[in-house]
C-alpha cells in the first residue's frame, strides 16, 4: 500500500517538475495571438518562456501536465473588433475537458467541427458572444459532453434532434438565440442525467404534450420563457412538469399561457416560480392553509389576476425573498403581514388597484432593497414616519395619492439610488436633511406641489443622472453649483438596472439597458424659477437633455452652451430671455430637438445646421428673430441684397461705358483674318519671288533631313 502511494506521489511530483508540453505551449500562444488581446487582458501575461500550466486561465492535469482546461472569460476588451475564433487551434490540446470562451466578442467560428476531435470535452461555454450560423451537427455526438452553454448569441437552425445522442448531458442552455422550428420536448426524454434545460427567448415552437412521453430525467431548472409554449395543442402548464419533483426553478414567462395556476406548482418547485406576461386569471394562488410553500421567488406579474391578497400571506409563503405581482387587477389593502417576511428584499405591487396607506411595519427595520408601489391608489404620507430601510436602493411610489411633505425618514436610506415620487400631492420644500444619498442616480419629483428654492444640497449629489423637478412651484434661481455634478460632466457608468421614465423631446421615454447608460437629463420646467440661466450649465458636456421651459427666466441665451456638444434636446421656451442666439451655438451639433418659442430673442437665427433644420414653431413668439427657417428676413439680408443689386448695375454700366470698337465681335474677327494672311504671305512670298532665297531654304531643309537619317542609322 505504501509503495502504491509512493508511486502516485512520485508521478505527481514528476508531472509538476516537467511543466506543460512544448507543443501545447505553442498551441496556447497561437490561441493568444489569434484572440487579439488588449494590454489590460490577463493574456498579456502568457509569455513564451514560462510554464503554461502557471498561466491565468489555463488548467493542467497534476499527473500528466497536459492542458485540460481553458477559461477565457471576458479576455478581450470591449472596444476590440469581433474575433473569428479558429477552433482548430484548440483541437491541438487533445486532452481538453473544459473550454470556456464566454464574453469575448466572437462573431464567427472557424472549423467548428474541430471540437468533435476532443473526445474528452465535458464542458463547452460559448455564451455571451455574437456567434452566427448553425451548430455543427457533430456537436450532437460528442461522447463526453456534460455541459453545453450557448446563450446570448445569434445561432440559427433547428434544435429538433441535435441533443438526443448526448447521453451524458446534464446542462443545456441555448437561450437568447435565433433557433427556429418546432422543438418536441420528447426529444430530450432519454437524457436521464439532464438537470438544467433553458430554451428561453428563441423564435421556436415548443411542443410539450405530443407525442405522449415520459421523461427519464428529473430536472432541477427548467426555463422555457418566450418560446411559444402556446402551440395550438398546448395552452396550459405542460403536464410533464408535475412529474418533476426536484425542480428548483421554473420559468414559463411570456408564453400566452391561460387558465389558473395549479396549486401543486406552489409546492413542487422549491425556489423560483416565474409566470409573468401570460394570460393566467382568477384569484391569487393561495395553496394550502397549513402547508407553507417553499418558494423564494414568486413572479406572476403582467397577467389577469384579480381580487385581494390573502391577509396571512406571510404564513403561506414564509420564505419569500422576491415577490412580484405587478400589472394585474389586484385590489384591497396591502396585507400588513408582509412585514413578517424576514427575507423579503424585492417587493413589486405596482400597476394594480391597491388603496389605503403603506403598512407602518412594512418599512420599519426592513431588509427591502427594492420597493415599487407605483400606479395604485395609495394615500397618506409618502412613507410612514418610523421608516428605516437601510438597504433600500430603489424606491418607486409615483402615480398615487400621497400627500404631505417629503418625509425626513428618507435619510434612513442612505444607499438610495432611485427616488421616484412623481405625480402625487406632495407639498412644502425639499428638506436639506434628506439629501444624503451619495449614490443617488435619479431624483424624480415631477407633478407635485413642492415649493421653495431648489436646495443647494442637490449639488452635493455627484452621481445624479436624471433630475426631474418639473411641474411644481419651485422659485428662486437655478443653482450654478449644479455644474459640479460628475455624471453630467464626465462619462460615468450608470448604476441602476431599473427602467427609468424621463420626459425629453416632448415625449416620455423609458430608459433601460444600454440606452440608460447613455442618457442624462435635467428637467426644471413648469415652475416659477427666475433670474438668469447660469453660464456654468455650459460645463455639463455629458448632458443629453435640458428643459427649463415655462419659467420666468431672464437674461441672454448663454454663449457657454456651445460646449454642450452631446446635448440632444434643449427647451427654453416660455421664458423672458432676451438678446441674440449666439452664432457659436452651431457647435451644438447633436441637437435634434430645440425650442426657444415665446421669449424676447432677437437677431438672426444662427446660420446652418442644426438651427436651420428646426421648424418655425421652435422660434414662434419672438417677433424680432429673423433668418431661416423663419419667413421674416433679417434687415441686413435685405440691405445686402439691395447693395449687391446696385453694385451689379454699376458694374454693368461701367462695363458698357468702357467698351470700345475692339469689343465688337465683327471687327475683332476681321482683324484676326488680316493678321493671319499677312503672316503667311510674309513667309511664303520670298520663296516664289527670290531664286537665291529659295535655294538657301531648300538647302537648309536638306541638311536637317541628312542629319536626321544619320542619327537613325
């Protein structure tokens, strides 16, 4: 026994001493060079003289020193061109078991069939790229494959039978691609080791009922969101799901499924149940009174449920961490027992018909980090006075009937990133004590009855991306210190993943995802603000939208606005601005929406784009403005036209006066003919008249001919 252990230890030590094989080092260096890595990539540490088994992202066998794992997660920088990945380079690593290339901007796979030579390959992860084309047919015959992740690409083709021979497969994730055609779940029936299946968000049709089949697997995670489960033969919950007793996650969202939610689903699934964006109806699924559901996340948003929530909801679902029932027809009061859910962090009851006040204990020492009660009929104070939600990041209470002043208890949520209380009946001033949110990205208070000055403490919120105080009764000056905001001055990464509604270009837009990271805006319109527009606003070079309309602002159009080269929408209408629009403003070349109507501006509209491209309505109510696109010409334009006309007439008269007999065409051509005749006969006449001249002329010509012939010979 001791000898056996000694042999194993010696083998391991020898393997460690030997390092990686030279041919595999060369193969890895070829892979590194083909990737086109940037200076910040960990691939820059792959040096030709080092042991490749020590390189980041490379895993070697302890016994053989052969490369068995390649882990290149996000190895390329975002601004690099797409990578055409040559998989034949990886095929040189013949003992490879794990190949993970997630998030590397791959758009094309060269020699995809080369992977089928890797008979030991157990895990293949190509997710989060932009790979186009079809899966190679041989991928369905890789004998050792256990995990296949191809999500978030642009793969195409049919999935009907490609997995049926992968007898060892445990995980299949092909979500968010462009696969097409009919996929019968019965084609997975014999994959007894399958525990994770995600076909979500593909333009496929999933047939779950026919032909009749009995699965040999017990799934832990089944995700079929947005893949047309509403096939004519199947409008309800697929029946085979009732045979899956180990399910932790079930996502059937966005499938137009109908009917009521079976009670057994609340118990067969141990963690996550998502049924959002379907056509389920009836009352809230309550389960059994004395048998609590193990669900941690329940999402039945965007359906047709109605009625009130059970008052004992905390008893029915004691483990809830995330609860989303938004966009249904629920009514009644918010159950006070929600405060008895100690793990609840995400609560969304928005877009329903709840009334009454927010339960006091729901927000008292609460672990909530997301609270959305918007678009209901709630009333009372915006938050109970004893509220303390120290973990709260997103608070959405807009479009209710909340009244009273802004609650001081907001200062108990210092981590707040979004405060949206638009369209309520809040009054009074904004207390300076609550402006302690160093991570606040959006403050949206439009459509209330707030008054007083805009607090200077707003200038200390360095990460504000959206500021909307419009349609209130704020007065006083616009604080110049707003120019100190870092987000409006520099490109920073947006921190909120929640969609944000913001008015710009005359419309309300919902920003999320990439557009949210690019958008910034200030809306102070429809207040009673006075004074001049601070020239410091011109320093906000990353600002995309600025609306100061419907106030009492005076002074000039700031010349500093020429620096707002990223500004897309500017509305200064319905104020008392005077003076000219500075000609330098043409440098605002990103403007697509512009309005200075109903001011007292004068002079010429700046010539050229973008200002001449806007309609006349952008300049209405400024009787002293002129130039394109207005019909009124500027006086200097008219004078200039007259001056140009007089100058042309004078030049014409002077030209006529200066004309002489040589300017007449007939006389001119006569003189040309006479001069030609005189020149011709002055040369030819002596040849005919003088014999000596004729001899000399022809002698000269003969001499040139002889010289020319000698050169040729």
